[in-house]
């Protein structure tokens, strides 16, 4: 008989939510097969069987669990048969799994941020209902049946704490500008086929904004830093986080050393993160260490917003919906595909002049993308 324990999934993670069992009580399991999904405040992890055997579930889906806690057993057929008869129905996950869904939806960064990023999928495992289901994962109906109550997921609780912390510990101010997307859109249209043929990935909008952000951070280094008590820490590297919305909540995978990567390298990183998000494979390491964040609400149709800082960073760039608008150009009214840009920043370390300079630098890069490609 082998214990099934909650594994260590990150240095600072001590607990999580056993969201769904992928096998039923009494099922035969082969070493390497996925047993259950563990959701924490950072990532969702699929835990596999270390040995073969017959599964005995002792902790039902929907339960809060601690790292190292035993949640089931793997035994031989004879042992499993003897214990199955005495096992209470409450531990059988069948009814829970019938309603448990593990969302892994991700929105693309190139289409943008995004819807920037990708398709969405959901995994639902159903099994025959049992007569007396009991699980904390099932919604709790109020006496009037007009509301339901359920616990926030670990990730959603973490997001809530981070947002409140950012609001309470930073002097957040937002400044705005807009950019003409014509040049980038034309460049993508004329070079897309060749880019895909050469690099195997599509050329999206997000790589341009990442490159423009790096250029702006170099021009305004205060934004590429953070306060630590009475000290200011200046970063000399450019690990850019890209906020991605999923049905589980917001995750921010980080493109490492974006200043040293080509457009193709960045697009490959974004595509890899999109695939990992769809499969629930994003790790804690993927989310750590960013110095600045880009969030694309435009993929959801947002025209304008004031993004909240990703603590402890000092800046976040908000991208928005591309919309044809009449613009004055050389005394004439022309229609241009325009995007509003928003920079939220920590006013304790970033002055208004630097924030405005940053946005103008981003705007200039997007409206003159060849400069970004030539690193000018």
C-alpha cells in the first residue's frame, strides 16, 4: 500500500485545493497516469501516480489540502477490494467530478494580450452519480435558492490580496496616450507569410509592444525599478510579464531577457506559454521575476482602463481595443486604427515627466516599428 501525498509545488506554497480527481475510487492506475489536479495561489498542477495500483480516495475533490498530506492510497487488487467495502461514500469523488471543471482557457497575446493569446478549453470529468453526495465543491444554496455560496479558489484569493496590497502600498497614478496601429498592421500583413515560413510562429502585436516597452524602460529607468523599504532597487534586466486572463484567474508569465530576444524568439515564448496555459502546465517559475507587466484588455473589447500595478513592480502598460477613429493629419481628416495606451505607475518613484516620456517612447516604437526591429 502506497500513500498518495500532496507534492511540493513551490518554495512558498504550503496548501492548495484538490480540485478534481481524474480517476475514480477503485480504478486501476498505471504509474505516470494523472491522478488529480492541485490548484494553488500561483498555478494549477496535475499530479501523476508514482506507482501502479488500485486507487483508494480518502480526501474528496473540492477539499483544501496541505503540502505533504495523504489524500489517497495505491494498493493491490486484493487489498483494495477489502477496504472498498468499508470506505464511506463521502470520499467517493464521482458526484463531485460530475460537476467539477478544470478551466484552462487562455487568451492570446498576439491577437492579443490577450486574446492576444489563444483558444479556450475546459476539461470536465463525469462519472455515475451516487445517492448521497457530500462535497465542499458543490454550491451551497441559500434558504431562498436565489444565491449560492462557494469558496474562492486559491488563485483568486491570491489575486485579491495582491490587488489590495498594490492599492494600499503604492501611490498609483495613470497617464494616457494613443498610438496609430497602421504601420504595425501593414507590416504584419505584408510579412506574415514569410515570418511564419521562416520561424514557424505568427507575428503578433504583443512582440511589438514588448520591444517598445523595453525601449521605453531604457529611456526611463526609474520605471524599471521598485521600492524596498527606504531603498530603491534598480533593475538592469528586462523580464517582461504578459498578463493572460483565464477562467481560473489572471496569470502573468514572464518573457525573460526580452531586450536580447528577436521578435521570433518572443513569439515562440508567448506561444509556449499559451500552450502551457491550455494544458495547465504553467509553473511557479514561469510567473516569477518580472520587472514590468503588459496587460491587453483590448482582446475583451476594453476601450480604456486604469490597470493596477503588479506588486512590487513600479509600472504596468495597458493595451486596449483597436478602433477606427477620425484623426487630423496634415490638415485633413483621415480614418486611422487607433489604440489607447494607459501607464499606471508608482508615483513614489516615478515622476509624471518620466511616465509621459515612457508612453511617448512606446507610441513612437509602435508607429515606427522598423526602428524596433533595427533596435534604434
